[in-house]
């Protein structure tokens, strides 16, 4: 966006991200959070509002679990996505892998 092409826009984004890193020391900052913070700054131009929305999304909606240092939730989500895509694209192969425990057994054909 044009807003982030300016020094002021970049500084606003940096301030929101630094504020979140200070607020949530367990997550701190993780690559990719800038996209979420930038989107919030586009919709909520006041930095305080964007920060508040970021806290709400990260803590109350559970998104912070994706950004934790060990990234176990991110890995679980990616594995689930891979499994569901595999199931939708190649049911026979999916069934074969499930019988050999190579993919999560919780994928549902109804998701296709």
C-alpha cells in the first residue's frame, strides 16, 4: 500500500509491532506479523486502535499460537491443510497413507 511506502507509514507499522512485542514477551515479534499489523493500520489508521485490534486478534482469537517460538500450532495447521488437500485431490492415496499412519486420521471427506 502507498501508506507504507512513506517513512511515516513504515514508522507507524514499526511502532505497532514494537508495542506488541513489548506487550507479549512470549511471542515477541515473528516474521509475518507485519502483514497482519499493516492490514489493521489500513483499516484502523490510529496506531492505538491497530495495536488494540492486534492484541484482540492475537490473544482472544488465538492467532498468537501460530507465532510462538516452537510454531507447533502452525505446523499442526499446515499438516491439517496438507491432509485435507490430499484427501480432496486423491482419496485413494489418502486412504493408503492413513492406513500406514503417514497423515492425520482426522481429515474428513466432507471438507472437499
